C-alpha cells in the first residue's frame, strides 16, 4: 500500500511511534518515490495491509514482554522479528528495480552505538508463504564504527539517528529478477552485558537486474549467522573505550 505524499507518510509513521516507545522498528519505507506503510506493531494483525512482515506481540505495549530486543543471537525469531508472520491476504509487495534505492524509516531511536546491517534473501517461490528462518540470506550493506573510538566515536546507528532515523540502501543492480525479502537490522551494543538485535523484514518484487547471484560463501541462515562469542556481538565497549577497530558480525557483503 503506497502513500502518495511524503508528508502524509511521515505523519503516519510518527503517529505510530508512541506505540513502539523507545524500542521498535521500521515504520515506513520509501522506494522510488513511493511510500509504503510498515506494520503497526502492538496492534492486532487482523485487517492490516503492509509490505512488512508482522512484528511485536499484538496489544502489548511493553517490550519486555515480547522478546524485543533479541539478546540471544540464536533466537528462533531473529530472521524477521517476533513473530515475523505473513499477513496473508494483507501481505503486499513493493516493486523495486534492481539498482534503485530503498529508505527505511525507524521510530525515534535512542541508541547511537552499534552497526547497521541490510540483508536480502531470494524466495524459492512466493515470499508470502516463505518461512524466513529457512531462507538463505546474503548481506548487501553494512556499516559499523565510522570514525573515532568505541565510547566516543561515530557509529552507523548514530548516523541513522542523525538522518531522521532513516537508512538508505541500494539494491544490487545485477541481482536476478524475482521475489525477495529485504531485512534491516540494528545491533545496539551500548550496554555492557548483552547485545540488542532489532530485525525487520519487507517483501519485494525485483524487476530488471541481471544474472549474478551470491555464492554459498555469502549465504547464511538467520538464526545461524551469529554466535554469542563473535567479537562484534558480545563486548563491553566501556571496558576498552579507546579501541578503534570493530568487527561487524555475519557474512561478508555481497555487492554483485
């Protein structure tokens, strides 16, 4: 479902922000000048229409009650949030040309320390019926510590917050046409105990493109891509505040 006016879309997104409080996800998408409503979290999925998969326990405004954020990198819901279910007849697709840009708008975000990662997965047939935890995901973009050190440097999540809580990604131009999942993920590492994963998924129909697809060395399952022992997952940035090298978890980026 598209929204013709950018101002209308942003107003719609902001009206949902009070429902997601400080911990949430993507509220809207902008693709080639068209705006798409995200899933309205903490509302019943009945009657909702969106390109986004369901996230958040319906009618539960307190994130502690619903596994958001995920603090265990092997959580079974890590692929597309809790519970990542299809909206059935309300599940839409955004049509996007290979090589074009997608902007995801998050709710007002308080965390500025941690990486931003963007994945895609080609659905074997119809994405609406796909089980996201069994898909083969590949990373198309990532950004971690941009400059400076752990405690006082500029992180990708800080750039997202500074850019109106948005992140713009270019879809690889050589991907074959077809149905894909697009997955945005923030990994907040501002605490000294456990990481906080925030994943979101939307469904795309990719047009144009080419014949280049990622090889097995780029493909992962989610969960399955991360371990608690990964250096970029479980760390205390305050124990080593002057460190300047951060290892982003997961597979290498596939650029086509």
